[in-house]
C-alpha cells in the first residue's frame, strides 16, 4: 500500500474510533439508538461544532504523525555514505564536486555540509561556524514542523472540557421545570457531555506522546549530523593543525 493509502486508512480509523466511543451510552447499555449522528442531531450548534472540531483534529493528528514518520527518519535526514563521499572529495581537493554532490541529495546532512564547503574558501574556522549555524537552522525547521502536534495536544482537552461544561449547563438548565421526568434525560445529557472530555483526552495523549518522541528523534539526528560533518571535514582539520604546527615550529 502506498504512503497516501496508509494516510487515508489511518485517518479514517482515527475519525471513526472516537465516533464509536462517543456513541456508546452507558446508561442505555450501548443501545444502537444512541448513535453518534443521533447525538449530533440532539446537540445544539455549539456542542455540535465542538465535537466536529475534535474529530477534525483527530484526522489532522494522524496525518501529521504519518507524514513525520515518513520524513523524520535516519535514511531521509542522514543518507548513508554521504559523509564518506564528501570526505573523499574534500581529501582530493574537489570542492566543486563535493558541493554538487550535496545539492543532488537535499537533506539535513547535505545542507550542513554544503554550508561548510561554501565557506572553505575563506577559512576552516568560517566553515565550522557555517556548519554550526546550519545545524541549528535545520533543527529549528524540524522543531517548527512538529510544533503542531503540541498545539493539537493542548487544544484538544480544552475543547473537550468546553464541551463538557457547555453540556452540563444545558443539562441542568431545565431541571427546575420538571425534576421527576427529567432525571433519566438529565443523566444521559451529563454522560454525553462528559464524553467530549474523553474524546479530547483520546486526541491529546497520543498527540503529546508523538511530539515528545519526534522531538527526541530530532535531537538525536542533530547530534549525529554534527558528528558526520566533523568526520567529513576531519582531513581538512588535521591539515590545518599540521600547517599551524609547522608555522609555529619555523617561527
């Protein structure tokens, strides 16, 4: 199955699963009459909007997670043999070929290496500084990319709580009119209102967990990229240190 197919499959599951969870009314033993769409029809405009928004966030969450799984991975950010290839070209003094090789494989590591190669004409120190800046820039770019997971994780439980509070206000608003006849209806309304909080938590927990996992992966890849860049430029660093030692000895 293609990546797009997986995206639609898991997104559809994430949308249907919360709907089934919300549809089960524990007070009626999970009666099929209390379907998700029945609950929506029985809700007011605000309650319906909150539930639909939560379901939309669940679909967006799955889409983001799948996209990050396919893009934030070792093979995509740090291609194998790229560092060794650049190292060999730099040892041979082929700076233009090394820069072309980086352009042909756009990724985290190639961006860092290319920034260093472009500054080698000035000095090795300038190349080191350029690679450090590029690493920070690429790391920040990836971090901004996954920030949406944290946003969803923070918004979803707040929306769920809003739905619960709003449902409770509506449920208790009619109690003084006829308490006896409203007892069963009141219990059902409270149950439905509480399910919005459950739905919000079902979205927030995997969102924040995914954010933490991807954040740690990005930090790991950034550290490994730094090591790979140092490995590629190590012959030039040794040559520079050797030249400095010779100059100091001659002086």
